[in-house]
C-alpha cells in the first residue's frame, strides 16, 4: 500500500516572523526555513505504518520552488522512500494545492494520504478537506490516533467536546494533530542516505493546474504589541486594579 505525505516548506517555528516595511508580505530574506511541524508528524505516522508492515511505500510530495528539495530531503532522511517536487514559483492557495495533490493522487494511486491539519505560515486548515472533496474520499481530520486495517482506517479525532472516532473505508484522507506522535530525529547516516534517494520533479503546468491566485492580499500587519504587566504587592492591590479596569 502506498502512503502519500504532502510536506510544506515554511518559516522555522523558532524564528520570529517579520513583516515587510511596506506591508506587502512577510520578510523571508535570510530566514531559516524548515518542514511544517504538522507535516513532520504526518511523515512520522506514515513511517510507523510502514514499520508495522501496514504500508509498502511512503512518498513525500512538496509544491513550491526548487528550495523545497531540502524539505523533501528532510522527509527522506526520516525514512520516506522517495520524493516528488511539483515546481511552482508562485505563492499558491489551498484550493490550488488540493487540485495539484488530486492530480498526484490520480498518478500515484495511494491508498492513504496523511497530511498536516494546517501549515503554520497561513493556518488555513483547508487543504485536507478540499482534497477529500475533490477526490470524493472519506476524511478523518485532527487525528490524535489512527488504527489501520487492510481495507479500513479508524481515526480518533479531537473535537470541542472531547474525542470522536470515525471508521473510514480506504482510500482516505487523514490530517494530523499535535498529539498523534512525536517525530523522530533524522540520524546522520540517514541524512547521508537521503542524498541518494530519488526526487522526481514536475512543473505544475504539466499537471494541468493554473496556479494563478483567486484572492488578493491587500496588506499584512503585525499584531499590536502587548502592554507591559504590572507587579502588585498584595491581593488587595490586585482587586483594586481590577475594579479600576471595570472587570469586577
């Protein structure tokens, strides 16, 4: 069984994001980039399925510029079998990503797509759901646990009221949440081996996808800075401050 794992190149989660002076976008100059943390969890889960003998091949796919090769190398160093890079120099929206992944799924015929629930750069949380709709496959989103059998997959998902388990028939789409697993660190030997693993490249136009955006970003602004806190000497002073603020 093939498992397809989409991975996205994003600003590293440890980096403080800066907005360009003209408000036209995020400043990416000399900024460390890395694999989206939710996608890293998806790669780990796919690898665990393979190690358990429930999957035969794990394919990592990324959509973006040539630099996304390094993101794929990270997935390959973790243990993915091969990579697929869909070249696109434009910033693309979730629907375009979903259409591109649909074309990849039709070419690769995976039985399962495991992907992060969202990317930490735009936090859209849309691609998995859109891909499921385009393919007409069942979906299990916000997965905190999955159990795979030969033809079905049980997904325990996090919802507002607690946990919900859905039973899906394969092929299916699963989007991962933070508590699903803890991704492994790639060892130095595996990093070296990843350099020799194949990465196929295709242009997004070759898949018949138009990456032109449907939405226009007018302006990007930083959130307002938090005001400094006030240190008080007693609970009485705290109550007084809260009354001054009209909280109580």
